[in-house]
């Protein structure tokens, strides 16, 4: 599995990701950190069974992160994006699927003409809050419950004025909070493409991480059958 981002010893989430993947796979997942400034055209990512765009903005290369997300989306590689990974998954989709090439992150581009990602009304730094899961989605099936409680470490999210634009295509709102703000999205018709503003990795035995690992295993088995 490729972990898209720069490992930071001080980031609790970066340590938690390894533990969460190990718990979901009995330690069978092999991970490789892929710095965003090393991604190039993204072809080197095709060898992975899954890609996780991890928390930790600013990335060294925002373009590298976007290329990785584009590669996962267009090549149907199982993908999970959490926190900053959620934010950049929305930007990639808005730019390359919906055609809004000016869509950007207001933290890195304060003067963005389309601030798709903007400051939250209230920063969610270490906050745990209820999330309501949309019926019929992969994330709802993963949790097998209508709601869950998840942890956040972020101060930026989807700018509400653009929510309707995102919903106009194959992306669906997979989870909202008690204020009906978007907290997770996923792509219809993709084997597994889920992005969450919350950080499921902060729970060592999170069902969403488990579902992601299962999707990666299915890809690996499918490619093995084709190769044989």
C-alpha cells in the first residue's frame, strides 16, 4: 500500500495509520511512504494495491498529491483520503471531473477565485463528534450502523457554497455531522474511493480501514488471476 505524503515523526496520525492497517490485516499489509514531490506522472503508483492520501498539509507538492489521487481515481485503485487527503480529493475531482480548474485550497492560496476548501466555522482540533452515515454507501456498509463517533484534527473543510456542484456528478455525500456539514464523500462506480475529513486511523480497529484493506486485497487477487 502506498501512503501518499511526507512522514512526520510528530504526527500522531502517521504512527496511527500503521497500527490501524496492522489491526485490519493481522499485520499482512506492507506499506511504503511516497513523498508527494517524488510522484511525477503517477505511473509508479500503479504497482500498489491501494493508495492512502494521509493527513499532513502542507504537502511538499500539492500537484503530486493531486496526481496520486487522479491516478487512484482513473485507474480504479482503492483509495482512502483522510483529513488533508479528503480536502485534496475534492479539489482533484472538482478540477478534473467537473472542470472547475480554479478550485483550490484557501490555506495555500488565500486569494483563490474558487476557494473550494476554506476555513471551518470552528476548528476541529482533537475534537470527537458524531457522524451520520448515508444509507447505501460503502462507508455505511463498512460501519454497519447509521452513525459513529470520529476524531478530527483539522481547521479546513469543504466550502458549503460548492456542495451542490460536487453532488452534480458521480461523487456522493457519504457522511455529515449534526450540522449537516459534509464529513465524507465517495465515488459511485469505483471499487473503493472514500475520503473523510475525520481520521478513522485514530481508532486502531476502525471498520472503514478494514473495508479499505479488503478492497486492496480484492484488487491484488484480481491482478494475480489476470497474471496467471
